[in-house]
């Protein structure tokens, strides 16, 4: 693509087509049905603990509905050029390579619809949060003077701006400014209930695990206790799936030892004692 003397480049649209068969997401709360109802209306942020399927749900929804998905991983180091695009020196040429926002607009115009998902959106600094304003309000356009281009949705083209953020407080995150909050709807996602989590483990990727039912129930008990802020680290459904895979690969005792590495200091000792009590297995705190 080119416009005057400035050459514009971006990744091919096929790079953003999710897997049509899905990613094994188990819709235990009916979230995909909510997406169907609110799709391409207000920008939407999913808020919830780590490992509860926020990102996976977006990929599953987009993939099974054959809608291109542009994903951007946010951090406090993100600058305007990362979002909008920048000139890249390539031999004797200096094309302007589009960032995720302009790319998503162009794909929406090309394919009729596109989802633009910002992972950990609250990792953007307040200044960078404001760069999202033009695409999250009535304008739905992006002006990039240095590229001599205005990127706007064609009539009938649809762009759904989404985001995710964890509820945990850790370094490198910021409060969302009022501009952004007023533009987005927020969907809160909590930990699944015990019944829901059993369903996820039965139907998801961990269904291939050779872990025994008592081992699975023990991990659910351990996870439930950790979510009461008992251990300093809350075990997510993703953590449990990972442990069950390790049980299949190397046995319960080693899988529990690997899990212990996620804890530190006195918390590690406390978790080791609970593991011994729940599983009747004494995982080593350190391996020699």
C-alpha cells in the first residue's frame, strides 16, 4: 500500500484470523452469549483474576465466528508509536509500518469486521490511555499526520475495541482515567464455582490428564484456600490445568514440587504442609 511518497505497510490480514475450531474455552458463565448480544457496540473491558479465561474467551468468540482479531499486549513502556505505527528503516526505504489500531481499522474495512483487544489495558500509562480516545468514541478514526493518513471505518464496517485487566494490584499498572472508563462497558469475571471449575477441568484441555479424581479434588481444595489470600498467591484455573498436565507427564509428587515454585518464603512452607495434608505426599521444598 502507498499514499503519495509515503509507503504504508502492515501485516497481512490472514495473520489475524483466529482458529475457527476454537481454543478449548469452556463457557461456564455464558460469556460468549453476552458477547453475541453486545458485539460491536460499546468498547468492552473484561475484569477479573488471572487465569480465568478472559483472553481465551475473546479468542474463542472471534475464532468461532470467523472474525479477525488484533491483539496488543500493553505495558508501561508502550508509546504512541507502538499503538499508531512508525517509520522503519529497511535498506534504502523507510516505510511507515502500521500499529495495531490502524491495522485493525484497515482489516475491518477489508473484511467487514474486526476485534481489537488490549491485553492488560491498565498497564498503559494515563498519557497512553488517552491515545485510545479517537477509536473508542463516536469518531472511530485515527489521524496519523506523520503518515499523511486518516484511518476511518468505511460505512458498514465494524470495529469492536476490547480489553482485559486483572483485579490484583501489582507493579506497572495504573488506574484507568475517566475518559477511558466513560467509553467502555465493564464485564466482571470472578473465579468459577466449584461445580463450574470441575466442568472446565472435565471438558477443557486437562481432560486428557491421567490425574486421579482425588488428585483433582485435592487441587480444587488447595486452589480454593489460596483464593482466600491464605498463601500469598491465588491459584487460578489455568494453574490447575498446568498442574494436571504435569501430573500426566511426571507424576503427582513432582507436579506438586513444580507448583511450589510459584510460592515464596513462609508461604511456600505453608503450602507444602497443606499439600502433605491434602495429598498425603510430601513435596520437597528444594530439590538437590
